[in-house]
C-alpha cells in the first residue's frame, strides 16, 4: 500500500485527485499507476484501471489470476467490474468511498454470486494515510477556489468603482 500511496502523491503533484494503485502478481510488483482523468481527459483513467491494463500488458495476458490490486481508495463500479472481468484474486484498499465504493460500501461487486468471478477484499489498510491525502487535496482545492472567488470579487469591485467615478470618465483602470 505504501507504493500505492507514492503513486497517489504523484497524482496530487499533477493536480489530479490523489489515488494510486499497484498490481502485485506472485509476490512481484508488475504495474503501478495513478489517477490521470483530468490530464488524459479520459473517464476510464482511474488508478486501478490503468494499473490493471499495464499489468495485463506486462504479463502478456488479460487474466490477472494470481494478482492483487492495491489501491488507496475503494474501487468504483467500473474498476470493480474490471477486477471481475480480469479475474483478479484480491483487492486491498485504503480508504472506503462512501460516494462510490463498489466492493463493500455502496455495492459489493466482489462477492456478487450473479457474476462469473468473485474476489477477496481487504479494506482499511493504511486507511488514515489514504483518507488524509484525499482530505488535504480537497481542502487545498476548496481554499484555492475561495481565494479565486475573493480575487475576482475584488477585481470586479475595483472595475465598478472606476466606471462609476466621474474623474475616470468611465475608463477602466490601467493594469
């Protein structure tokens, strides 16, 4: 999970939601990835999805039997579905996702008997570190948005004052 947290930190550095994933097969790390949805403008560029695709390419097979996916946030429906389709043995996640978790929190794709494959799930591994990274990312994003709104309001107020000032004859202030 520490490697997945390292991947999540890379995502945060790129301005992406800090989620990281690592695929381990037979005790060896075969792929690692981080969230790149904004950078790639790709709705499927989730950390675990990208890591599973990279693992399949590295192993030269689509079936990821014998593999464990480590991810810092509980997988969504899309990623949990890919785990079923790729025949992953196990998913280990850090923080639960109350808004989209699909391996136990909102849904449980991992053990749905109607599907052709089930996989083991272990949640809460380094949960505080994983959740803390997400909390800090969104806290900083909200703070930046608040500052941008404040700066925009100040600029608008300055412009309105200048336009209303008869001495400027309606000319906007110089930069």
